[in-house]
C-alpha cells in the first residue's frame, strides 16, 4: 500500500473489518511512520481486509494539525499455479504426433493462456488452447497471465518432447527364391523384439532368426519393436520354386551276371546311389549290373526360377551395368546395343534373330581386346549354402575371331572360358555352377576373355541365374540268383529203384519249372534207379540254374553155389 499526501511520521494504519479493530495488523509490514506498507497474507485469513489509514496532511494550505483518514480494502487471491503435462514425453515417429495438456488454478480472471516453442515462456507463440498437438522434438511451455499482469508476472510450466525415430529393420535375405521344401534362414536386425506373420511355413514367430519354408509364394511381414516401444515393419516375399519332375524308371529284374539300363527323366545333374554295379553314377541312363537285388536312389537337379532382372532384354537397356558403351552404331569397338537385328547396327554384322522368340531383343556387342572386360553385370540376392546355375546363350554376328566368354561371381572367375561358334547366327548355351556359401548377395558378371580386337562380335540372350532344385526317386533292380541244393537217398540194394532226390531252390523268382534229364518235371524225384540225374530250374523271369546229383547203390549182390554134397 503506497500512501501519499500524509506526513509519514504521523501515519498510522489499523485493520477495521472483519473482526475487531487491529485484529489483522500482523499482516502489515509496518503500522506507523511509513508510507509504503506491504500486506502479507497469512494462512487461514479472510479473503479481504479493510484498513484505515490516518495522518497529518502535508499540503501547505491545510492546517498543520489537520488529521486526514482513508480506507482501503486489500483482496487476497490464491497464487496463479500453472501445470503442463506430462513433464516430459517421448513419442514414436510412426505415431506422427503427441498431445500436451495445460492447466492452471488460482490467480484472478480474466486469463490469457498460450503455448510457446521455447522454455520459460520464450520462443514463438504456437497455440492458444489448453491442448497442443506437436510433431517435433523440443522444449515447449504453457504460459498463463491473469488480470494482474503485468503487475504480477506471467506463470508457466515446461515440457520436453522427444520424438523417437522408428527402428530401421534390416532383413537378410530379401525376397529369396528357393526350392520348395528347402527352409531358408532369414535374419532381421534393428529392433529389440519381433513378431512375424503369417505363422504358416515359419519356424518361429517371435525370433530375430527364423527359417521360412512355405509351399506357396508368401509375403512375410515382421514387426520390430525397440526399447521405447516404437515399431517398424519389413517384408520379404518367399517364392518357392518347383522341384524337377523325377522318374527313375520302372523296376526291373535281371538274371545274375546280366545287366539292365536305367532310364531317368531329364535333368541337369544326376547322382545314382549306391554306385555299386553301375558303369557311371552321374549320367542319365547308366548300365546296372548288380550281383544282388539293389534299390538305386536317383537325385536330379535342375535350374528353377530366374533371379536375373531383364535377362531376355525385353525391357531394353536396363537392369545391368557393363564396361561397354551404349550406342546404336557398333562400328566402333567397345560399344553395345539392345536390338532385334544385329545387321542394323553394323554393315558387316549378320541378320540374326534373338534366342527367346526369334523376333525379340538381344544384346549385340562389338568386343574389345581387353581380357576380363565386363559384358554384363548385375547384383542379385542369393540364399546361403545354395547351388546356383549361371547360363547364357551366345551367337557370333561376324565369323572372325569368335568371342571367348567366362562367368564370374563376386570377382572370381567360374569354370572355363567358352568360345562362341565361328558360324554366325548359331545360338549356343554356356553354363557354370556356383555355391553361395555364406553369401546373401552376389555380383554376377559375364566377361569377355578374347584379346583380339578384330572380329570378336557377338550377341547374348536369355541370361539366367537360378537355384538348382533337387528331387529324388528310386528304382529297384531285382537280381535272380538261383541257388540249388539237393539231398539224395542212395539205394540199399543193388539194382533197386528206391532212390530219392530232394531238391531245394532259393534266390530266384517264383514260380519255378523243373526239367530233369530223365524227362520228369517235378521238383523232387522218387523211385529212382542208380545213376546221374541232371536238373535245370527256370524261374518266372527265365533265369535258370543247372545241377547234377548221383544216386548210388551197393556193389553187385553176392552169389552162392554148392561145390559138393555129402549124404549123411
């Protein structure tokens, strides 16, 4: 309370209402001899107090002993309290934004409230509501001014907002092509926990390392959650490749010591096991000469699918990189062009069709004499520990110095160089095999190894890089190995006919037929005279075995005669 017009040495102040006079004088900083008085509210006091102030006037035209009084009412208002909530907050980038809330109490209305983009009420005003939606990290403050502003300072509360980036989910491999039934290990990183869907064809649904093996093309989605609860997703398309159709042929039966030829359906590689009795276990139709009944298991591999992009060049000059320059004029060496007819690019090139349809695109190259020049390269995703077939078709478009090409993967040459035909427009296929080991990506290239600049003009088409899928079948070669055993009963008396032969047959294929040297056809013989008997046994597959058995008899019988007689 500031008092003017009264001599401060004569000033007195006293509470007059409510309560008894002077009851609330304790709220005052001074009672006499002061013209600036602080009123300090005390807990439990009334909402207002009337104070009476008296003193001698200081104006010259007033009597020196004139006492003047005035009354003032002091109102007590609760302090203005401001709260911004929460004190600090994190939100995930994927949620887009978060909401801040401001509230206040106390003070004296009317009020003005707003949000700023700085601490302690600094920065720019960005909203005039108690609710604020924010989408960026930073400091924010909720500011409130009541009716006493600027006499009383504005009040504020701060909030720190932290926008958490979504986790970056990395998946290896991405969109694999693998033979149906072959589980492929897939690893994800970048988060704390994971959830996979769908659950079909997957070994786990909550791990960072899973094995995928669906029977149909399936898009798997993994949701990763980090330590802050922020999520992100990644997808992979698993394409199961069909297995080759394998037929090892029909079962066969042979006689011991003879052979049969096995016939497998077409494939790329063949492996027959066991190799016992085979003239070659790695060809399509080996000769089998087993000595015992044997089941041969056939494993056939064949490329399935296509990992290369634009391997037939139908999409034009895209999907690969090369050391050559793209130019429709192939007279200068070191140029290539995607075309349907090589003769349109060079006056000395033959008019050849492409390999795919005869009328489609191919890559025509005027080669240079620098070895290991990349004709075509492309980076592809591969599955670890998988065999791949790398192939292309090549033809010469000029007969001189045919191209010599070779494959490379990750900078390592594969197999041996292949020389194109010296006859133009003759497509030939060149292929090699590669195992991916621990690789999940591969830089595959076709390189030119011809060091002759003259000639060395060629076209490639239908470049293919695909997994070798394996399927199996089996065939049984039954060996008829007739084994004969006999038990004979000799004669007890000379020239008797009581001999017996008991024949036992094993190892052949029922039923059997019997042909004895005495013209009989039974398995066992009885009522035999002494002598040698031979039997040929034939089974149902016309395999036969012959054996002989002898029926013995005692020596000629004793004879007796009377040499003399005596009468007694």
